[in-house]
C-alpha cells in the first residue's frame, strides 16, 4: 500500500470523526439561523460526515505525505556536511531562543503569550538556513581557529595533508595515474560529483573519439582508486547558483583553499585570475624535460623529413622535437648528433642539432 493511499484512508477516517462530532452543533446552528431548516439531526450528521470524509480524502496527502516527500528530496540533494551545519545552526538558534523566551514573555498582553513561539520559529529557521547555505565558510572559520590553537608541529602535519581538486581534463589525460604512482602527487585527490557526471557524459558521447577518451578517464579514475599511494574521494560537495563545471571548480577551490589539478588552458587562466593555485600537468611535463646544452651529444632516430631542405626530424622520449641538419639521409636510422641551438617556443622546446659524422 502506497503512502499516499494510506494517508487518504487515515485522513478520511479522522475527518469523518470530525464530521460526526461536528454534525449536531452545525445542526443546532442552522436551526437557529434557518427557522425552516428541512433536515433532521441524523441527516445533518450524515451529510457532515460525508463532506468531511471527502475533504479528508482530498487534503490528506497535501498535509502529510507531500510535504515530507518534498523535504526528503531537498535533503537528499544536500551533502552530509551541509546537513550537519544546518543541524548545528538549528541548535544554536534554539539556545538563543530559550534565552530570549522569558524577556519576550514579559511583553504586554496579548504579545507576551504568542511572541516566544514566534521568536523560536523565526530564529530556528534563520539559524538553520544560514548555517546550511554557508556551511563551507563556517567550516573554514572553524579550521582556521583549530589551526591557530594547535602547536607548530601539528600545523606542519595538517598543512602536509592537503587536498587537490581534480578537473575532468586531468583525468582524461591519463598521466595523473603515472604521476601518482611515483609518489610526487601527495595529499587527497577530491573528485566532485559534477566532474564525475561530466566524465560520464563524455563516455556516453555519440562521437567515437570523445567516447574513447571518456572511457579512458573512467579507467584512470578506477586505477587511482586502487593505488595504495593515492587517496581519491568522490565528493558530493557542490556550489549553488553556478552551472559551468569550470566556474564551480574555481568557487570550490576558493572555498576549500586548495589547488586545482587540470590540463585545461582556459581553466588555468580563469583560476589564476581569481587567485586560485593551479597544478598543470603540461607545465610539469615541460619542467621535467631533458635539459640539453649546445655542444652536448646524444643519439636519436630520424623518423621524418623536416620543413627545410635536407632536414630530418626526430623526437626525444619526452616528446621534444629535434631538427637534424643534413639529416634527411638518416631517415629511419639512429644517428649521433650534437646540439647546436635550443629554441623555446609557446608550443614547447625545440632542439637543433647536426650529425657528428657528416
């Protein structure tokens, strides 16, 4: 039996009893108001019972089940942290209401009778709403206060256990799993639920390339969760009033005071403009590339022709392009070369070299 049907049955019975006990007073009132009232007391009672039962059948779900379902849906979309903050706000507001109840009860009649109840309801609602909507700010204040009360050694330990928000692009890129295995990526990786939803949307894309990238991101996330060196948390934390994923990440990073791990150039720029620290995998890859100086020698395989006449092109293990002068004749061969010049461009580092044996 559904909750709505059960509420209709109970409401019909309760309202029917109300109609039964109200029938006689209503009959007496109608006789005094309407001298030629045609119905007897019994008929009036029956009519009242039927009318009240119909009212109970119609209104019962709207005064019992429907409000509870609406509240349940609202609470189901909220994170445990927000619900706990709302509970704390309600408790604090009720304590304040209890302290104000006696002074308010001393007001002149009739205000002294109902104003304490009004104060409790209003302050309870305001306290719960305030703490519920601003839960992250209050949590940051509490953490800041806790950090100040700890010793210097404790602060060092807490600061070391930092958190990192992960963007969809960093998961799809895949290199995050390799970086985590090396142990250089410390702390807790937080993947918001809306980032996971975006990753799932990419995985279900009609475009085959996007679908493959999304599924690779799912595999990378699963690999990270099974890695003992990395802690990954799928969090329901979210921000209200912001629809775009990048904007939500920036707002969350500002509230949580943690960096964003991303591969997205636009997100990188937006976050930096708003004072949010960014961990860019591409910047890391450029930073760890092999540094070669003019005059150094190394071996490379020439895999294609260059743009200029008689040039050959090869690549280092980190993807750095090496342009070999007079290297066209070494196509698909390994050759020892000497660095002549290094050019840093917006696209990355480019090395010019010449064969050691002409």
